[in-house]
């Protein structure tokens, strides 16, 4: 017996990718693309209005990224699963998205059947991770041990810190007040046992929250 049709909102700022995903998903008889969004703000507005089963969301978008979409929909629309589909496999993005409430994380080179299976699994309550993402999450959990984990927002702040941004720049990037950024940094330092920014970044890499720099 055929199961219920799963409604999906596709959110991606690249028109070709967005339309391609929608066309690909529509070929599966148990999936229905309810709407498309060109950025995170539009995705959240449409999701709150249409209440789809799944939001298939890019990680990096203007307005609001996939992490912010995951965070808000987890709080305001817990019945809708957010599944991140990204070209990026960095630890900070993966962990921040999952901590914020995303149910899964796939890379855009995943075959259509894998994306279809992931959509169905997230609706059933499962967590779906690309093997690369699963390996990074397992490594972080192993390295962190019993230590208090960083939140999704703290991981975002740490990643921007590692990129050399000052507090004011981090605040602007995340649309937060500088005092809020300072509070997040204090928590990051405490949880990582760091006394300064260099130690925080080094320990963040050791625990798997950040990617070590690649040699060129």
C-alpha cells in the first residue's frame, strides 16, 4: 500500500540548483514539492505558512543560513524536519546545523535515491548523515568525551574567530550584539579550557569542531 505523500520546501539561493532539486524530487511519487525559497528568510516565512513535512535547505544562503533556519523551525515548527543539503563538509557547519536542530546533513553530490531516502527517513524521525558528516560528528563526540559540548551558536562564533574576525565583525555576520558575542566567547573559552583566542582555536581543532588548515 502506498504511503502518504511527503511535502517538501526546497530552499537554495542558486536558481539552477533550486529548480534542479525540485524537478528531481518531483520524480518520486511519494514526494511533493510544496514551495521553493531563494533565501533563508523566505524559507522560514514559507515554512511557517505552509508547514511542509521537510525543508531541504542549503547551508549558506543570504538573509538567514541553514543553521538559523534549523534553529527557528525547531522552536516554532517542530513538526517540520530540516535536512541540510550542502557542498560544504566542514566540521563547524555540520555540527552547528545539527546542534541547531537539523535532522540531517547531506552533500549535494549525493545521488537522487540517497536524497529521497534521507527525506523519507527524516519524516519518520531519523537522523541522516552523509558518511563524511557522520565521521566528523563521531570524532567530535569521541574527542570531547564527558566535556560540556559547544552549542550550535558557539560553534559558529568559534569558526568565525578562527577566520580572524574581531568581535564587532562576528556580531555583524551573525546579526548579534557585541555583548552577546562576548558572552558566547566566554562560554567557548570555558568549555574548551582556553585562556585566549589562539588556545580556543587550537583546542577547537583538536576536538573536531574546526577543520585543521590544509597545506597548499
